[in-house]
C-alpha cells in the first residue's frame, strides 16, 4: 500500500469530482473561453466566471474581476513583483521565502537595482515582528510568504499588514501553502495582493493558479497577447482581469479547479484545518519519541501548517526519503524544497531535510505507519 505524504509539493489524490470535471470538459465542451459567440464558448465563459466567484468566496474578495488566473503561484508572484516594483524600490521580505519569491526579487536586484531587506527570524523560523516598524522605513512593498513550505511557520499577516498599511505600504503574500487549508480573508486582514496555486491545498489540477489584486492596485503586465476582446487595440485592455490574462486559458484545468473549490467550500476550510491540526499533533508526538530525531519549526500543531521537516542525526535525509519509498511505500520529499533561504535559517542548507506534508485525505493510520517506519530507519 502506498502512502502519499508530499502534499506540500502537490496534493494527491484529488477529489473524484475534480478528475471528472477535467475529462468532462475535454469530452463535452472543449471550447475556449472569451473566444467565440456560440453556446459552448459562452458556457466556458460562465465556468471561468464561476471559478472566480468561488475564489472570492474562499478568499474573502469582493469582485470576481479581482482574481487573475495564472498557471501557478510562481507566475502570480512574478506578475505581482515585476508588475509593481520600479527601479530603486525597496522590498521587505522574510528569510524563509521559496525561490518563487526569492529568485524574481534577486533578478530585480540585478536588473532594477531594487533593495531587499529581510525581517529577522527566530531559529525555529518564526518571523520576529517586534521590530517591524524599523524595517519598514523607506520600503515600497512588503512581500512575504503566508506559510513556509519548510518550517511550517505561519506568518502573522494581521500584524504585518497593520504595520505596513500605517505607512501606506502595500502587502503581497504568497499563499501557495495556505490557500485551501488555512482560513484567509483578504478583506478582513486587508491584503493588497495574494498569490495562490491551484494544485496544492486547493486540490485542483497542476497548471492552475492566480493572483488576487486589491481594487485600485495597478500593475504592469507580464505578458501581452490576445485577450479575446478589444482586439483592434495594439495594447492590452486596461481593466483586470483581462489586462493580465493574455493567451488561451487553461480551461480544462479551471474546470477541475472549479470542482475542487466546490469540494473545499462544502468541506469547510475550518474543518480541513482542524483535520490537519489533529494529524499534525500525532505526527509531532510520534516524531518526539524517536531518539536523535530533530524536527524544525514550532512544536504546537496549532501554530504551524500540516507539514513537518526533520533530520535524524547521522542519517542522510535523501537516503531516509528513498528508504521510506522503497521499503515502506511512503512518499515524502527530501532536499532543499526550493527554499534554500529557509534551510539556511535552520542551519540545514548543506544537507536539507526530510519533509512530511499531510493532506485532507490522509488518515491517522498513515501517520502511524510513517512513525513506525522512521523509527526503524533511525534504529
Ligand atoms: C511557499 C511556496 N511558494 C511558492 C511555491 C510555488 O508554487 P508553484 O510551483 O505552484 O508555482 C511553492 C511550491 O512549492 C511554495 O511552497
């Protein structure tokens, strides 16, 4: 029996309704949204609109036009950063960002001379926001991950946005690890831009994602091309979402995302979160009983996401992950998890770690089997 514990990379399995929505769209519709005036193309338009509306419901956004579809969180972050930042601007970020945030920032440091500042973090990966106001001086944009894919820490967005907005600084957050599994309300905690990916906690197909943009936020475009309307103009439309969505959409993927969002809203994000907290508690308690094992990040399940990275003294994490797969049929991810910054913070940049990431379909038995397997390997 195979056990999938790599939901931080992408969630698996997907709800059955997601798989059928994708194939149903391919078989029975097949038209491109915004590209025809026949019934099926109009149905495709409606599907895209409804998917935006479900995202508004899930994220607390007011208008469907504020949701821009992209192919993943990486593209969303590139759009937000490259569309917003001007030469010489200053960005405040954390020291546990994924390369999806870090690499575009480094590129703009080289090409646009932007200045990067980092909020100091405690050794367990928690952002130290006590001195935040000092770091905000002269900053143009705060760009922070909502939840780390290595430490599992959740960034206190409420405190960060309150401090940033006091100085009229907009906040971009990377919700790749939190959307769908952690409550988000972009109006209640006023976020200016929120990047999400459709295939992790949102349980949709790969190749889907998006960027929420607060009304009034204007960005330069990342790509230009056909948008299905206003075709006689040499320039992209001025209004979102069309302005940022040049090219034929991943409509089959969005059909799946629509079904996934319906599934999540029915299940309830609070209940999904509670399920993950319960499993994470078991996981942490089990890992705690294994000699010479060290896990990273907060020790309370309530303070973290349902993913835990760990190392066993004297064991190469890559070998541990390989053995879990080959001898126990358990799939986890080892290495640097595309987040060398976070590993530097933990002091694991040279070896990486083993990461276990739970999902909605995991059960207590999966955690029990993992703990037994890790105990054997460690012994
Ligand atoms: C924190 C974080 N940000 C961004 C990403 C990038 O997501 P995607 O590969 O879907 O663009 C990931 C994916 O691992 C992530 O964990």
